[in-house]
């Protein structure tokens, strides 16, 4: 889910808290991935900027919590699955390790035999 956060100031100065920028999402971006979270709100009669339909898109932030938690849970499950794979060597790895140990033992035996034959 790609929802890039944006920072903004409200056009209506009274909505800005001490000139501090807000952070959030645009309703248009959220609507692409979670359309049920976006609705329309009627524009106030005295609005300085007139929208063509007299309606503005409105985002329901409180309804964003459940999908966000679900995404976190899914990521955690994926992390746990990857940890399990990394924590337990694969059977092929075990076979390769055993073969390398056997080769090492053979080389050591050959080297010891060589040392005895050539003091």
C-alpha cells in the first residue's frame, strides 16, 4: 500500500495551529487504495475557493487505524517467517556442511600421512 504522507497548512488561517504544518494524507491518494475511507463533505457557503461541485473530499482518519494495524501484523508475520528460515539451517546446508567436514577430515589425514612420510 503506497500512501505518501504530506505536510500542509490550511487555507483558512483559523485552522492552522500556531502556524504549525499538519501532516497527513490526501483523500485522493487514500481513495485509490482504500476508497471506503473517503467521503464527500459539502463546502461551506462562504468558502473563499469555490469547488465545482460544492463538495470536498473528506478522509476518515479514525477508520485508517484498522488497516494500518492489519498491515503491521502482516509485516510482523512475514518477519517471523523469515527469522525462522534464517534461524534453522536448511537441509541442503547441513548436507554441504557435512561434506565439507568430511573433506576436511580427509585432507587432515592425508597431511598427517605426508608429514610422517617426509619428516
